[in-house]
């Protein structure tokens, strides 16, 4: 699943480099357990403090916290689904 399913320019507007990489990670992995996401972001994406970046993206409404997981915000998830399936 590629992250080309949404308008990244619009989503990434005003974000720093680490924030863009974290959001891109969640565009590829729509919902991830909090521990796994933190580990993968540190190791694979070389994010120094993923918890801080995640918190900022949650405050911005781009991500949501679930029970033990981090998800793309509902509106973004729905857009990803619509574009990937061709449904309106």
C-alpha cells in the first residue's frame, strides 16, 4: 500500500522533516500499536523522539490515539480508503 493515495502536499504543508516522515509512516501503516510504532520510527525512520512527534501530530489532528495504538485521523483514513478503492 503506497502513501500516494492522498494529497501529501496538502497534508505535509507546514510540517517539519521528522513530522513528514512520521506521517508518511502512518500513511503506509494506517494503524500501528504504540510500542511497535515507537520502535520502528526510531530504528527504521531514525526519528530521535517519536513520542514527541506523534504527540504533535495528534494535536494537529493528523493522527489519533486508540487503546494502545496510533491511527491516522478518521478523515484521512476515509480519504485513503476512497482513493484506494475508487469509491466516493
